[in-house]
C-alpha cells in the first residue's frame, strides 16, 4: 500500500523529551502501512541514537537516518525530504507531539481540498502559536485572504510532489529563520493552502530546561541578515503594493517592533538592547516603505516611528510604560441555562504596579479622535481606535494548553469622569456549552481554565477570570450533568488566586468540598424516604445512586435515587432500603455518573443515619458516625488486646503449673 504521509523529525540530543514525540507517532489513527516516521539524527551525543535504532528495529514504519552534526534543523529536514516515500511530508520537532488523529485528518483534508500545504491547529505549551488563524476552518486560504503569514514554523504538511517540483528545501547550516524562508515561499507558490482548525493537530512544547533551539540567545547581526532572506522571498514573488506591505508587516511587527516593547525589551541588558535596536533600525530604513507600518496598531506604529527616527531612549521610555499595562477582568455573573454556562464579566486595561494600578483613561479631541492620556504625557500624540475593541473568552486545557474560542457578546462602554476623561470598559457575556465547546465536540475530561483576551488600545493581552467577582457569581457557582454518558461539569475557583476553571468528570475533589455545606437541618426524613439539596443544576430529573455505608465494617447497601430541579440546588431523593440498615450507623454517599470510570463516582455527604434495631432512622452527621466508628474500633481493639493479654497470662500460669508438676515427679523419682 502506498505511503500517504512521511513524518520527518530532526533530532539532536532531546533526551527524554523525544519519548512524547515517539508515543504520539505510535498512537496515530492512520494505519501503520499508510505512514512512516523518519528520524534524522543530526549527530546526537546522548542515548537517543540507540533509542531510535531500537524503535526502528521494532516498528517497520519507523526509520532512522544518522548523519554528522550540522548545527541546525535545515540539513536533517532536507535529508528527511529526500528519503520520504509519502504523498505528503509532515515536519515535527523532536520535543513536540501530534494529536492522535492528526495525520489522518490533515491528509484527508488536504486531499479533499487539493491542497499543496495543510496547516493543522496548534497549541502552545509555553510557546506562542497563532490564534486568529485557527478561529475557523479555511479550506482555501491564501496570504491575502487569511492570516497565514502569522504561522511560519515548519510544523505543517506539504505535498511531496509540490516540494520537488519547486525545489523547495530548507537553507542549511547554523542559522536562524530558515523555516520562515521555506514556509513563506511555500505559501506564495502553492496552488492552495488549507487550514484545519476543528481538530488539535500539533502540540508545540517549551522544554522545562528551555533548551529548545528557538529559545537560545541570538546574534542580532546574523539574525537580521537571515530575516532579510525571508524578505527577499516576498520580494521575488510579489509586486510592490498592499500585499507586499501586508506580508512585510508580519516581520516588522513580530520580529522587530514587539522585541522593543515592554518587558521583552527591558529584560535584556543595555549592550544587547543597543545592538538589537541598531540592526532593526537598519532593516526598517532599508527595506520598508510607509505602507508597512501603516497597517499596525497605534502603539506599534509609535514604536516603528521611533525606530525610523533612531530614538532608542524614547523607545525605552515607552517600554517602561507598557510594562505596567495589564488586563483585568471582573466576573459579574455565572449561571447555567439549559446546559450552557453563561459567564457575564467586564474587562479593561489598567496601568501601574499591582497595588497602585488604575484604569487607563482617554480623551477625545475636537475632531472626535480618542487619545490615551498616558501616551500623550509621554509626547506620543497618536489617536487610538476604540471602536474595534473587543474581548475574547477561551477555555484552555491545562495539561496541553489546547484552547478554544467561545461565543462572546461584547459591548464597549465609555465611563466618563467629571474632568472629561473616560475609561473604556468592555461589558461581555460568554456562552460555554460543554457539549460543543471544543470546536463542535465535547470538552475532554480534565481541567479547563477560563481565560479572557482583551484587544484594545493597541494591545492584545490575556488574563485569568474570576479572581475578582461579584456576589451573584459567587452564589451561582454549581455544577451540572450533561452528555451521554452523563458526566459532571463543575465551575470552581482555583486554590490561591481563586480563578475560574472547569472540572470535567471529577478531575478534582472540588465537588466533594461543595457538599460539605449540607447540614442535618437541610435534610428531610419522612416515610422511609430521605431528601436533601445538592449544589447542582439539572434541567430534568436525573437517575443517580446513593449508598449507605458503615464506617465500622465497610458494608454498604446501594439504592436508586433521583436528582430533580429545585431552585438554586437539585433535590436528591431516595427511599431507604428495607433491609441491611437496622441497628447500624451509616454514612450517605452520592454516586454521580462518570463517563471515564464507567461506574458511579462516590462522594461522602456530611449527613448520616443512625438506624435503630426496629428500623427507625434518625439524622446525624458523618463526623459523628465516623467518630463513633473510630471509638468502637478503638474499644474493640482495646478489648482484643486485653483478651490477648489475658490469654497470654492464662497460658503462662498453665505453663508454670505444668513445670511444677513435672519438677515434682522428677523429685519423687530421684528420692526413691
């Protein structure tokens, strides 16, 4: 059978980090005969070569090429392309990994859309990845109709025939931005590029030792020499005008202006800062016309103008101000509505140290243009566009950093002060449906953090939501059951910061803590049936389980129960079992369905039953029942210990008596 995809992995001393990559390749849904992995060992000096040789010996579709160290990823990637037998070539770094269905989905999407390049959705764990590009599927994307140019890493799938026909190969040797040159040219030559956004294909990982190649400090002279080569690619394939300016703008914004802003500039030493600024000034004045900077936001335009004017000191002053700008959010409301979590919140920017931070303020001039007062005070007189201000809400999977945009209704609100200045507050409501929140499919089991991302006044920054919240949000927080099979989705506040996260299918013990608020006064015990409130939202009656378990001997009796809608809490109701409880003290445990377990997940409730010998039940607390059981166990242990001691004493007396009798017989025998 023909190979559909060849995965090329350049390898240099990854150590244990290669294991996640290997595991993800072995988990691919594409049949083994339809894909191959080509590990190109670029002179590794650790144990990796032997590990890869063993892998190739065990799996026929895993291959290894050994070569002398070249110093960078270009040469090993080219060796992989040359060896590839697949219809498509996919590039993966040795410390990253793939989603289990990535190869199959990307291949099928590329074939269906006759694409030369397929870009799969990425998640960054400690590394930046494009966000806007993956808002939606883009079957026919170009550098003009989509933000493709924001994604220039090589972690994509390319048609092998397309690469060979255009002699597309990576520049070799120890250098920077060889992937920018390769990918930019591929975009500009491709007959079609397809962007797959409804499945998370690629996990881009920052190693804990921060030794990924891209995180090493660079030489500004060499770096910007290599950057000019990427600009040369754009110049070869475009005409002067808006499209070329748009593409150039990506490098001006990401590789130059953003390096000169806020903490990113201030955290490097002054010598490096001056060298960096000099090289950026050289590129900007040599290669970019005024149309390149014109499409950026006002703050970026201000930095670019200061670069052209060769005013490093002013760039540093602006960076000191921007370093104090931070996004803030206030949670105003939280409620379930037909299985959908409605999250009401406000968001705005503040500036200043954390304890002294104050909202940013603006003024409108006679022409109706808005200006940020702090920038005006710095002598930067540029208008800011507030009409396009928005806030996004994403849910982010904690272990993988996979994130998904949720629907948000946002209304910018100007709050004017007596002196004529005003704040810009974004008032918003987001809707999170756990059954469709992951791009149309349910959220996976685990912890999902709620993050807001504010785009306004020239900044796009994110923050967690919930640490500042109103009483309505605090009192409304409760979980719900959803999906088939049913599972719990529970909003909760994280320890310490108190931010909002979602626990999907009992991935934390937060639900156990929620039920601790129940007291015997909340419980009704009538006619052999027990009823009590549970802090859950249910749209209709749900079938659950309860069990009555003795903490003394561990014996339990299960019973069917229901959760019915009831105000701020669901009403748990169960009939007491006719047998098995008489003369016992038992805890009450609630068994909620758990899809990942395939059986109920039990939570001990704080209320318990004391059942008399005639079956009459009285309410008590779990604490009291546990204490009584502990006391009874202690008493039983003490009695057993005393009995053992008494038995030992009896045995000792018996032994002494026996010895006396034997001694007497011996004495009588000797005196005869």
